[in-house]
C-alpha cells in the first residue's frame, strides 16, 4: 500500500477506530461470544463495556499459528475497515530453538553468530505467525544484583551497540526496500527506553538516578545503534529517570528519541506502564496518564484500559492532542504496511501450516545454537590444566544441574525442556557410562525458598529426598572417581524479570555440597549455571576449574561436554565483571580515575580511593576468559604518533598461538583520554578482533583508530573530540594489557 492510500485509510477511521489501533490486548478477548468477553477479560482489564474489541490494533503473546489464523480471520470478518491485527510476542533469544541467554551471547564476542541466532529466531517466529518480537534488550548494566542482567549485553557501551545492531539485522534484515520487512523476517522492538538497567540498588523497577552525561555517554548509544540498524519499534521502560517515569517522559521520548535519534517508528509501552504512571505519583488518574503518555509520544498501550477508556475525552476539543493521536495511529498503520499485512494479513503462515514446512528445531538451527553456546561459555579458572578431561578419566558428575533440563533461562517462553540436551546426556555422547557416575548431591534451593517465588513456585521441583542421603551418595561417587564435575547454579527463577538478589551467590545447599566435596582431596571442575555474574570468591579457592555456562540453551549439554573433553577449546570472554563481594557493586572496568587513585606503589595509604577490607579489583574482570592454549602478542607497529582529525592511527600486531591446542583469541583495544574537559574513564573498549589460530600459527591483527573513537560528551553535552594525548592498550582482557603506546590528536591549528 502506498503512503497516499495509507493516509486515506487513516482519515477514514472514526476517533474510536483510531484509538483502537493503539490498544494491545491478549487473545482471550477474542475467545467465545461477546457476553463471555464482557464478563471476563473485558471486565478484568477494566475496559468500558462499549469498547469494540474489533477496533483493536494488536495482540500479545499468541504464538500458535492455527490460532493466529483463526483470530485474524474472525477479526477481519467483523472489522469495518479490515485493518489486520498485529501479533507480538516476547521472543528474546530463540523461539523453539533456544540460544544462550543474551549476556552469554555477548561473551562470545562473535556478532556474526549473534546475528545468525536472531535470524533463526525470526525465521521460527515467521513460521508460527508472529509479526513483532520485543528484542533486542540493550539495557547496559553494571549491577549483577539486577535480575534482568540475563537479557542484557553487559556493562560495555561498544558491546551493547554491536549486540543491538546484530540482533536487529538478524530479526529484520538489512537494506529494507521502502521499509518493507521481507518474508522470513519480522519486526524488531528495542527496549527498554531508557536506562532501565541502572536501577538504584539493583532492585527491579526501581528509580534510575543518572546524570545526563552518563545517560548519553554510556546508556543511550545501544538504543541508537538499534535505531540506526532500522528497528521498527521501541519499548518504554518501567523506571523513572531522574524523577520522571520513562513512559510519560516527553523530553526523553520526543526530544531525544524522536528528534535527536531520528526514530520514526512505533513507541510501545511496556506491560501496563501507562497505567503505572498513577502508581509513580506522576499522573493523578487514568485520564491524566493517557494525556501524559500521548504527549510523550507513546503509540501503543500494552494491556491496560487507559487509552481505550480515556483518549477520546483527552483529545476532545483539542486540536493538538488530535494531531498527536493521528501521528500515533499513522505509525501503527505504517508498521502493518511495512510487514505487508494489507496484502497478506497472514504473512504466509496459511501456506506454511498447509504444507507443514516449518523450520522449527531444524538440524541447521540446532547446529547454530550449539556453535553459539560453545563460544559463549567462559573458562574462569583452570589450575594445573585439569581441563580438558581425558575420556579415560573416571568422572563423578553431580549437582542439581547434572541432569537438569531447565537450563533455558526465564524468558524462553516457547522453549521446551524436552528439546533440551542436559549435561549428563551431553557427556554420554562422548564417554562411556563406565567412566561416568551421576548423582544429584544436594537440593537446588533451600526447602523454605519456594514461597519467595510467587507464581513460579509451582514450577520448582519439590524436593522429597533427604539432603543427607543426597550428600552421602555424592561423597561415595566422588571417592570412586578421579575428577568431580560439579554442576551448580542459581534457579532460572532467581534471575530474569523480578529476580533481583541482594546476595548473588550459589544457593546454600549447593555451597554445603561443594564444601564437603572439597575436603576429599579430589580435583573438582565447577560448572556454573546462572543468569548473572555470581560472587564466587569463596568458591574459587575450593575448586580446580570453573566453567561459566550461563543458561546455554537447547544444545547446552552438548556444548559443555565438547568443552570439558577438549573437542572445543573455550574462547568466551566476560561481557560483565565478576565482583569479589556485594560491597564492591557496582564494579566495572571503565571507571573514573578519581583524584586519589589507589596506586600500588602507595601500599595501604589511608586516603586513597579504596576499601579497607577488600581490594578494589574484581574477581574476574571484563574481557577475561581462559583458553586451553596460550597466545603471545608482539611486534607492535604504529603508523604515526601524531594524528589530525581527518586521519587515523593504524596499528599492526603479531598474535601467535604458543600452546598445543588450536583456539580462538579475542584481541581487545582500549583507549584512555589522558586529559579532557570532563573526567574520562581509565580505559574504554574501542575495538576488538577475534581470530582462530592453529597451534604454532601466527597472524597479523590490524586496528585503525580514528577521530570518532575519541569523541565524548563534553560539559554542554556536545559530542566531540578534544586534542591531546591518548593512551592505547591492547590485551586479552581489560586488566591483562600486553602492548601499549600513546599518540597525540593535534589541534586544528596544527593541521597543515
């Protein structure tokens, strides 16, 4: 449909029909006769009884293709203007083929594979009739207490930008002709705008108190990258930002998002976020909430009655508000047009269902999930090269995650545990049962913990056996083995939305099991399943190796087995710092120097920026991750030490695999601006290269530093570079710097 026809469609709608396009409901509103709907979901949501559900614009979380066909058909038959429904769903990191959680994916530093994973998720969504997914989430986070770390790309701005771009391109495709989303792709929605990942104290939905400088410098670029990649939708955040709820924040959503970032797509509220403006104390009532949200540019009201009940009165006799309504409806209609729904309201699923040609869980998709899981695992410790294991070694596998299929993470809403390869199954693909004993060893959680999980309590396994019996079985198995592989972790319901924790450690029953096993004198390989960096300080000294598995997805057990037995060499690097203690949080690599830095040469100098009961450094820093092989960086060459703004500093280094295993290394380039008009971080990641090298092989790795890498937000929020001295660090992590040099950016008057 061309734009002229689209505008004619818009102008043909009544006020009630326009408002309907901005309403998102769930599928139960379209089940049964109208009497059932009025007394059921309509009443529960608080919609006025005269609301015509056949004016509704979109449906949330219906993912069955036959049901989508039925609902769309029924809707179009009863809709006056035959404007198709949009079907949206929370498909965050896989539909049925579940990939590792996003924080794990970011640890792969392999954005081609991340884009491919998003493309596969989009393909499976397309095959099932979904039009929009609420992904990517690019909320940068520095606090592991926050539960939604699992959905985030971590603590670094560059990684957030690359993750945003890769996921949007994977979901929607690139170079969209006239904005049209092609077949096998769907529309992407970047979230949560803005700074949702910085709640005070890491507590879910809490206030965000952030300077405009920090907001622009660190948090906004990820969203900007998604928009530049073409994201069709943006979702508002639940939080207040400096006292103003994001969903009602006109400056944030109109001045920054619409004008500065040039976003012209659909802005959708998070679940019930418009209504929550009242609970924030920002809106007096529903009418006020509707007015504030529309003024802020929110186009779609997800799952409340606020717009449906109040917008007509809000725009009455107000030409400006009517103009805003028309703009919002136009954006929704344009999205439907970009998806081709006016030509085919079903987007091909009728034929897919008829021919049974769905790509769900295909071998190709599972292989991609396996590959990304292998690259996402991070080896944190490997004392005396206990890993990789020999297939002849007698191994005792134990722990609550030894045979656990619930390793998909909280937001795999269509993932099936029956599709998942658990750790035991993965290991038995490589070794015989005579060299592998398996037992549980402990409860996953303390018995009294269930009540804290509210609606998810029933999803937790009921522990019926004796803890002491489990422990004694584990000790017997351990005594008969050469190596213990201990699979521990937090429950998937301890992380994710609403999963904030004050003390993100392993659960107490598992810590007891680990302690008892550590007294046996056996080599222990710890595998950690989690949705966030856990505090492993006391744990690390009791084990010989630590493998950070995260929640690795459908193929996780096979990926971990391949790593444990050396079929795959681990190459993951942390996208988020692991703290030593809760008291360090938030701890992140790109901190400011302070006026009194804690210098090693000053020892225990009292008046430095330090703790008196703990070191400043984290347990495992950003960018860190071990390999079964070793790499050497050498032969640094630099094209010039003085650079004009229109030039670059070109860098070449030699990287050699000096170990006995083939492997991948991620070479990281950091820059420090030594003197500037605002204080700058001690280092910032500006580029990286991931290379594969055979044992004994050497390659040349090249970087190019340009002026854009040196820009920052100044005192007046102007984005610019400043002349002066810059230090460049090249290393294997943010702490392990192996090569360095400095150069000068010349002022304009020195350009000749």
